[in-house]
């Protein structure tokens, strides 16, 4: 947890990263980079979830993303499994050497844990709503592989003023979102549900990280 938390962005850094995305010359890549940053850094989707984001996950009426228990991956060569899913299966095989790759292939993509199949609201942010709408209109979801998702973030970091390539990561964007909502008073149960953590202790680590909760409590009583 610590290395990921260290990649969490402050609000100022987050705005600088969006500025970097805005400096990308190619319009569609600019849209994709901005969407990836906002969905990761404000909704907290995991990189694997973002990679497999589909229009079928979006409830436009209720303004929610419904992350399913299973989504058939067709992002690889000739419509097969992508590299992200292949790597996940290979990791499972290391823990279960008697199994074969084919035994798991039909399962992917699937969320990291049972708790990760969840509903994530996005009604609270106009910028996120617009980014999702444009991404779905342009592509019907995230159209590329995990590696392209990483490249879009790296390009924004390279173009962002006063940020470096090492400032954050895809997982760091998720930590950014967790810190953002915790600092605004999202309670422990809601934080855990939004981010799909099985262990409530993970959610607890984000509470009062920067003293924001203590400051807000003092404001309320004084």
C-alpha cells in the first residue's frame, strides 16, 4: 500500500496532470488521456477495470459505472485475450501448476476480487460525466490495451508542468481518488464499497491521511 499511496497526487498536481493531457496535440489522444486521468483519479477504477471499460457498463440515467463479475476480453490479437489478462492467468498458473492456460481463459476478464464487482457513481463531477460521455461516444468504452492506457498517462505526465514521469502511476491515480474522497468526508463503508476493497483496513488507511478530516471536524465545532 505504501508505494501506491506515495504516488497519490495532491489536488494541485492533479490539475497539472490534466493540463498535461490538454497539451496533447492529437484530439482523440487528448480525449483518451483526459478520460483515463479523470476516471482513474476521481472514480478510482483499477487499471484492469479501465482497460476493459465498456459502454455496457455505463448506466447513463443513474450516472453509474457497473463493474461486472465477468466481461469477455477481446482486446488481444485477432479478438483474443489481451496481454493484461494473459499475465493474470499466468500468475494464477504459478500458484496452481496442475492447471492449464485454457482452464482459465474463459474466465477473463474478471475483477480482482468479489468485492471489486461494484457500482461506482459519477454524478458528482461534471468533468467526469463529460469525459465518460465523450469516450463512449468516440469509442464505446476504452478501445485499447493496458499498454496504451499506460502510454496515455505517460504522455500527459511528460507534458504536465512541474511533474515528472515518476510523479504518479495508474495505481497512483486510484490512490489519488481514494484520498480525494476520504478528505471530503466519505465514510468508511462508502469508501470501501466505491473502491471495491475486501479488507476494511485498506479503506481506513486513507482516512485522515492529510489532516483534512480533523480540519473539517474542527471547523464544525468552532
